[in-house]
């Protein structure tokens, strides 16, 4: 589903990713660990084709970085759900409207949008918060909204970039358990974190990035 072939992307002031080769299978959970600035975010950007390799190639869901056209990038990103450390919610939109946004972008009908969003909010325990604005929620709740937005379009993979970075330990563990539930339903998850204590006892494959080099180990 995802394959890196000697892929390199570097830029001034960061190690980036250097000569990475690995594959991620459908429904797999990968934990990407490493210090700030090691290249974790760059690796995720390469997967959703926001950073095209300067050397080597990345293939995701049949799209290859050395052949993909700009119009095809949008098609690829429909298959990818993103979760960010700072949530990136629209402050003037309700929980429902934030989660529905990706579906409106791809032209889904109003009836379909309501059906999909209501289902995801129920699954993640957000139904009672559907009309709340982001500032009325805790940090943990806002991240769950971000997670709902990521999975509402049924992606093949969720990329979570430091999803617990701004959360307390209890909220962090809840987000981790939700990501694990998503993975068990068949969606691959790649989670980048510098909080090794949160994940050290989990049975994942670990991608440790040190100065752009990717080292792979089992949990």
C-alpha cells in the first residue's frame, strides 16, 4: 500500500529523510519516533505527496511520486486522513461542520454527509458535542474531532503527526486507544510522536528516525 524506495527529501535546517526504503501493508499500525527535527513530519509529508522525493520514489495506493500529476495529488489525498498536533479546526464552525468539511470538498450530497458524519460522531462519542464550537471543547475533545474529520471519508491510511503533543497523559492515552481501534477496523495508521513512554509497550512496528535515517524495529 505504501512503499519507499531509496527515498530522500532534504532541506536547509532539517535532516529530512535520507535513503529510506520500507513498505507499509494495509491495516498496519506504525509508530514513528524520534526527537524534534529528526524528520518525522517530513516522512508523513512524503506519504501524502506534500514533499516529493529529490531522489528515489514513494508509492501510495497506486500513485507514484515520480509519475503523479498535480491533479492526481487531490485524488490521492482523498485516501489519506490527517491528524495534526494543533488540531487545525475552524473556530467559527461547529463540530459537525468541521467533520463534514472533507465530504463537502469531494462533492458528497447533503443526505450522505449527514449520514456519514452522524455515524462517525457516534462512533467516537461526540454526538452530544456536535453543535459545540471548538473553543467550547477540551484539548482532548478537539483532537477527537480532528480524528473524526480524518476518518469520515473512509481513508486507507491515517497519518497522525504528534496527535498527543498538546494533551495531558489521560487524553493522550484516549487518543492512542482510538487510533488503535481505527487500525483494528482495517485502516492503516502511521503515528509520529516524541513521547516514547506512551507507546513503548505497544505491539507495533517502530520507525525510529535519527538525523534523517529510518531504523525499523518491532514492538
